[in-house]
């Protein structure tokens, strides 16, 4: 068994086709097929189910691929040992961030990070939580920033900070003059929603009565993956939407009165770093975290007395 064969298994598992995987690996299809067959013979185990139209991992193959991925990460980490010993902050870092966090938090420190670490090539993707987990498993990302708790075997979570939920209320709304708002006093027809399946919306649904389909009550349904878009809708068309604490920091001074606290115990979500058990980019991630956490208000770094909201996500 060789590391090259392990890389072949992972490539084939991602493309489900010998021809596509061979093309990506820059080898011939027969050569790839031969290497996979040799590996299966050595293991006395079938890794792939073969059909005329598709190649898929067997149950045993899924387990093998997961462990192969960890071995390859370890091998890459050993290759980077001289770099680690020299302590040079350079390399590539691929990060996934949920869309209800990235536009607010990452824009606060990216300039400082690139100025301080000009030799680190940083790629940031706005993705859904399930996409971040999948790309971490496939080695397409080095780390992710998501709302937790999330059940995802093989992943490692590190709690970073905590965000309260607020309401963003139109200036024309009757509740605009209130300092804080009881959710029981909010009309469902006046709420604007994030897209179904978004972890932020899952958390909103867990603390109020708005878990029903909005279309049942509204003449206009505007489903979005962007909190920023919903805020513009509230400003121009009226109504109310939910907004996380980090997003409130970027609201312009003339719009700050539209931000309202929720009466009673405030809903809070937990933000965490997620990585695989073995990561070759641990040190680069730490450099990023240093800059990222510097811009988070100290009040958000302390663990809250209130129970944090579940995301409802299981993988």
C-alpha cells in the first residue's frame, strides 16, 4: 500500500468515475483501475461498487477513505516540518464561513491579517454549514467557522464566542419606539425570513412561534440567505427580521434605533472553529484566529449564563 494509492482512492471517491478521476490525476484510466484493483487485492476488501454509469464507495470503502484522508494529512504535515521549525508564516489557508457571519466578522480583520501575513494566501468561502463539513471531510477546506452545537463525527470543534439575537424593526412599525420587544407581541405576517435550512433560521424557530411556513400567513414571501438583504427589505418595505449581534456592529449610526433587544432571556448562539482531527494548517489557523478574535468585543468572548441555541444540524 502506498500514499499514491491512497490519493487515488480519495480522488475516485470524489468523482465517482474512473475516467474523470484519471483525468484529474493525469494518468490513464487503465492505470488507475489497476492501482485500485491491486489495493483491493492487498486488503482483501472491495472499496468500490462498480456499475456501468457510476463508481461508489462501499461501506468498508467509506471507512477506509476517511482513514486514508487522515494518513495523507499526516504525510503532508511531515513535509511541512522544516517550515514549521523555521516558524515562517507562509502557506495557503482555505476557510469556510457561514453567510450569517462572514460579511460582518471577517470584513473587520481581513485587511490587518493580509498586512501582517503577506505570505499567507487566504481563501474564504461563504458556505452553508453542511457544505463546510463536507469540504472539510474531502480536504477542500482547512477550517470552518460555524454556529454550534453540530453533530458531525470526525470533526473537532473549538468554541470562540457567543452572539445574542436582536430584532431589526422598521421605523414605520408600531413597536419601533419600544426599548425591548416581547416576541409574543410580534405578528407573524410582519416577519421576514432567512432561507429554510439555514442554521440561523433553525435557531430562530427554536425560540419563537415562527417555525411555521411563512407563506401561510404572508402576501409576500421573501426568503433569503442574506441577513443584509432582509435588513434592506425591512428598511424599505417595513416589518421585522432577526439579526445576530455581530451584524449589529456594522449598522450605520442613523439606523441604530432600528435594533431592538428581545425581552426576557436573550437567545444566544455559539460560534466555533471546526477542523478535522488532523490538520496540516494548525499554525496558520492560529495566526488567523489571533487577528479574528482581536476584533470580537470582550463581552462576546465570555461564556453566557443562558443556554446556547441548538442548530438542529446532524451529519
